[in-house]
């Protein structure tokens, strides 16, 4: 009976750890600031409207 109990507790601990690590990675990716090139004050993504303004 003890082996079964320890097995279940171990499996629960591993599952909890995996879920917490996955959640932490998602939070870090969401909070990561977007890259801004040197000398610029906005991120380096071009919208379609901006490309049309530039004549590209």
C-alpha cells in the first residue's frame, strides 16, 4: 500500500512541476518586450499601411 501511495504522490509531483514550468514559460514569452532597433522608438514591424506610405 505504501508503494502505491508513494507512486501516486510522485506522479502528482512530476505532473505539477511540468505544469508549473509550462505556465512560467508562457508568462515569460508574453511579457518579453519586443525588439526595437537602435535609434528607433517603435518595434521593427511594418504594417501594410506603413509599407504603402513608404511606397514599397
